[in-house]
């Protein structure tokens, strides 16, 4: 039984399966498109909100070091992702990589994990976007009815119609095609990068050196005063840690890690890339370097503009400009945040549909969802299904505690991919690798250690919920996936492997 659970799918067969006419995705993305996707999903809630939260509650001006620490942890994982994505250019990201190196059951586990991660991530960001839009509407004198503006409307009933509508509109865009998605993403990313650069350049002239003293606070100052229960940090993590000193930097790193979630989504688009062997490493590593640099610069500027103890936890960038007598910038930043979060939602939804599509093409989920649209060549069926489910999730479901699963799910994927690089190097040294992770196994081992360290900093309740979701995944696999696996059917002679352009 163990041999069937850990059977691996050859890389060559994975690539051949992508050539079946009914299950083939259209190749239309370039290195620039991938980099834009990466920047589009990474720059979002993190840079506009988390900077103030962790500066005030954990690291003070040393928040810049927390972003560096989180960026290094992600860079280690990114090097592993880059090798896999260029070697196995197939939709599914960590799921596909695991199938080629660790086996079917580990692949199922990581795929099941990613489906949850991307779904909750999309819903959380859609709710954040709705909040920004409602704030802008309130400033303009337009008020949403209580029952349509949040989950806690009149008489206990509420439905966040803006969050749900955003998800449905983005679902339609993804169905129409990747190139359209890439064009819209490029426009939106240009807007929000402009906003970030304005913050950095304009804020640099408002820095006061005294605000950096102390650079690494040893304890929370009395003047901080405010409660640590930031609504948004609670929404994303279900907790609000408050230790300072050197350990505060590491605690902050585990929190701001949420801001980096997304570069791994780039790997899910490998199958739709024109030259994945060359462009996937460029897109993954390039977007991570750009975003880490912007994060560090923003955190340095905002903690220099206003003392960390006085920073807002909900809108630190906008409120810092208000505090220095420049309210115009505050509105500009809020607009950039609202616009920018749309791409975060779209790319997370993109990642989830590609993982779901890859799992259904392998038979672990119903193959009904593995057929592409005859005209657009996109996986329209899982896109529509998941879009509707997430729209309902964003509109109705309280996400305060569940959203912490986004972090632990991503870190778990990082661990699996890093281990997979080591195993595949040993099992298949003959595979052509256009990008090779340097210093194997040192880099993958460091990636595993860094990810596990950040996972340890997450609360026990998150681990319990994660365990429950994984247990449900095991149940689905043994009741359905194991018996419907195409790999199992091929081994039993019930289905012939793909050859050339289709299935004979």
C-alpha cells in the first residue's frame, strides 16, 4: 500500500499531459508578465497596513530588519521554486513538484493545502478591498446600507456585497483569458507601484532622526497606549503579539511574512508561459527582489516620519502623512491601496484555479474540471466554481480566525518544495535544469528551517485548524482520489500514457 501512496509521476509524463488538446492551457506569458504578476500579488495589504502594526507592537524602526528577515526566508524558498518551475513547467506549483519528487499522497496533501490557502487569501483581501472602498465612499458622502456593507448588518444579517462582487468580476476576467488578466494586472501594478514610490520619495523629506531612537525598542513605551488588538491583524492572524527587543524582530518577521505571500503563485502559471525554463526563475526571483526593496524603504520612511509608538495600526502610511500635515497624500495612498488589492485577489484566485485544474487533470479530483474552454483555453469550470464559492465566503463567513491558515499553508508548501528539490536531484540527476538552486542541499535545508521557525511563531489554534483541514483532505483522498488517480489507472493498464499531442 505504501508503494502506491508514494508513487511518483515522471516529469516527462507531466509535460506530455499538458499537450492533450482538451486539457492544454494557452501559452501567452513572458518574463515581464510573470514579474508583474509577482509584484501585483505581493504588494498589497502588507505594505499598506502591516508596517504600522509590527512597528508599534513588535519591532519599532527595526521593522525594516523584520522585512529583510522575512524576505530572506522567502528568497530561500524562491530559489527552490525557481528550479522546480523551470524543470517541471506544469500548472499546479508545489502540488506538481511534489508529485514528481515525493509521491501521490504528499502531492495530494500539498494540493489540498494550497486550495485552502488561496481561497482564504482571496477572501481576506477582498474584504480588505471592500473596507477601503467603503472608506472612500464615506469620504465622498456615499454610505452603503448596513446589511450590504458588512457581515454584521441590520438585525444580525449582513452580506459584504462589494467583496463578493469583486471576486465575481475577477472570475469573469480569468475565464476570458490570461493575456487580458496580464494587461489589467500591468495597469493596476503600475498605479500601486507609483503610490509606493510617492510614499518613499515624499516621505523621505519628512523624516526626523529622533524618531529612530531607539532603533530596536526593548519594551513597549507607555505612550504607545493603544490596545494591540488591531482589527486587520486579528483578521489576518487571529492574534496580536507584543514582545520587543531582538526577538520582537523575529516575531514581526512571522507577521510581515503575510506581506510576501504570492511569489509562489507565479509558479502556478508555468504551463502558460512561453519560455518557462528561462522566464520562470526571472519572474519569481525578480518580483521578490523588487518587493523586498520597496518594503524595506517604506518601513524606514514611515517610522522616520512618525514615532513608531504613534503609528496607526489600520492605515499607517496614510495617517503618517496626515500627522505631518499632508492630508492629500493620505487620500492618494488609500486610493492606491484599494486599486492595488484588486490584483492581489485576482492572482490568488488564478493560483487556486490552476492547482485545482492540475489535480483534476491527474484524476485526484473529478476530471470534469480539467477541460479548458474551447475558445479562451482557460480552465473555466474550476474558475467559475471556485469564484462563486469564494464570493460567498467573502460575503458571509467570519474570517477572523480562519485567515491565520493562509500563513501556515504557505509555509508548509515552502517546506515540501525545498525537500522535493533535494529528493529530485538525487532521483533524477539526468533531468535538464535551466536553473539550478545553488548549494544544494544547504539552501533547501535552510529554507526548511526558516519556514519551520516562522510556523512555530504561529498560535496553537492555527495548528489545530490546519490539522482538521488536513484530516479532511486525507478522507477525500482515500474515498475518491486514490481510486480515480490517472497514474493508478495507467499502472493497472486501464489507461494509456499520453503520447505526443493527445491520449490514444
